[in-house]
């Protein structure tokens, strides 16, 4: 029997864990999932796990070579700004096939009041323009600092883990990990008298209920766009990624680019 294909999955998203659950039990695959190591508690993932940065593009390239990685599935979060570009460059340098696995962004629907902005700083500036008073901030515990200058607002910060430091003068933290339901999102926003929601356009089902709640309450949503992805093949679902891999195994293809 041929040696199992060595697959490196760059983790940090629900799709990475789902890919590991799908691929790791198959004996033709030898799967390692890599995490940056930002969260204290990780969702358990099958396959081997490694944690921590590689040391830039060169570090990742030498890891790919020393570990004889056959294929890299970059399933980092849609808002991981650096790692996808490092993966693209390291795979180019080593000739390892790479697929970016990234769920589609959310799209505005009838009744939505989105204010689309490029980044966290622009989101903070937009809050000042809006004269927002009670903000539901769901961008994550490590990305609060840009909002420290929005002095007149009070923030309800939702995060998976408590922030190590709190740069916001007027804020309460509510801990939570998706999936969330529309009814509980509505109740939370109503209880705290929220007048604007700030979110990254992460996409996916797990945390979209807050958008439905904001629509019901007719609240503006400051929607932060994704960082630009590297060029190259892309899949938007686990199924697409699995079929790209199957195409590679049966003789090579560049895969979907949607
Ligand atoms: P980033 O800006 O793209 O990456 C920063 C550095 O962290 C990278 O240069 C790399 O260090 C290391 N790194 C990132 N992902 C890694 C992985 N899967 N395995 C090993 N090292 C990794 O990413 P970030 O925004 O800091 O996010 C860090 C991690 O959290 C990512 O894995 C991402 O999937 C996950 N995450 C991010 C967000 C978000 O909103 N940004 C949300 C949920 C989850 P070296 O250069 O030393 O290799």
C-alpha cells in the first residue's frame, strides 16, 4: 500500500475541525492540524495537533519540507490576515499544493441596515459618526483597542474567553461561543438596550443570528470587510475541499476558485 498522504490543515475555523474530522479517520491520509495557540481551550480535533507559529514564510517552508507535507489546506479563519499569505508563499517555494478553504461572507438582505467598513479603525470611526451610545461589539477579545477612542459609547463585548486587558473605559463582557439562536440574541440586545452592532463579516451559520436580531430590531450594523486573500485555488465548503483533494489524488487539478 502507498504511504498515506501527509496533509497539513491550518486551523482556527469550524471548517478546519470539520476537515480534520472528515479526513483523519481515512487510512490513506496522515493529518496534522496546526493552531496558532491563541485560545486557552480548543475544540478537540482528530489527527495530530501542533500549536504555535512556524516562524514566518521560511519557517513554514522548512516545516513543509522536514515533515514531508504533501498538501496544505489553509482553513484559517476568514479574518486571519497574514497566515494565508505566508502559506501561499511557502507552498510556492516548496511546490506543495495548497487550497484556501474559506466560507462565503454574509450578504445583506432586505431590512438590513449595514454600514460596510474596511477594518477595525474604520468601524470605530463610523461609531463616532453615528454617535452610538450602546454598542454590541463582537469582533473578539484581541481586537478591542481600536475602539478605545470611542469615548461616549458603552460597549457590550462578547468573546469566547475574557480579554486579558480591557482597553475600553465603559464596557461589560459577556462570554459565549456559537452557535447562537435568534431568540437569545434578540433578548440580549433588548436587555442591554443596544443601538448598534459591530461585527466582522465572518460568514457561516454559527454566529449569523445576531444579524437576524439586528434586522428585527432595525438596528444599524457596522460590518467589517475581510482582509484580501492570496491568489490561488479556493473552496468555500468542506465538501468542495474534499473534492479538490480527490481531484489532486486522481491526477491533479487547480480546484474551484469561488
Ligand atoms: P494571522 O494574522 O493570519 O497570523 C499571525 C501569525 O500567527 C502568523 O504569521 C503565524 O505565525 C501564526 N499563525 C496563524 N495561524 C496559524 C496556524 N493555524 N498555525 C500556526 N501558526 C499560525 O492570524 P490571526 O488573526 O492572528 O489569528 C490567529 C489564529 O486564530 C488563526 O489561526 C486564525 O485562524 C484564528 N482565528 C482568527 C480570528 C480573527 O478574527 N483574526 C478569528 C477566529 C480564529 P508565524 O508567522 O510565526 O508562522
